């Protein structure tokens, strides 16, 4: 038997679909930061963009995920870590 409940599997599928909706370039930056744990500066160098553009890509990615998973449209400042 799976260690995940039906509700957890459903939520995981929602996140997977949300990530699939992210633009290809933004998704590469998102995974680079969240999975590979690269800094914004490293990502900017890797993708040939500015750090500000990496920040914007992360914000767009998080907005897509939030909208897809919980249906709420958030403002950009609601994604900054404290």
C-alpha cells in the first residue's frame, strides 16, 4: 500500500500539473533554484540574463503554481521570503 493518502497524491498531481504550466525558461530557472539550489547570480550567468530577470522568472513561476494549486492570485511581494 502506498504511503501517501489519496488527498496527498491528488495535491502532488496538482503541483506536477502546475509546474508543467510554467514557461520553459522560467521552469529551468525555478528548478535551478529550488532543486539544484543555485543562487540567483549563478542562474543569471547560466541563462545569460540579469539577476532581476531571474527574480521575475521566480515570481512568475510561483504565481503559476499558487494559482493552479489553490486558485488564489497573489501579488509579487507575497512570494518573498522573510
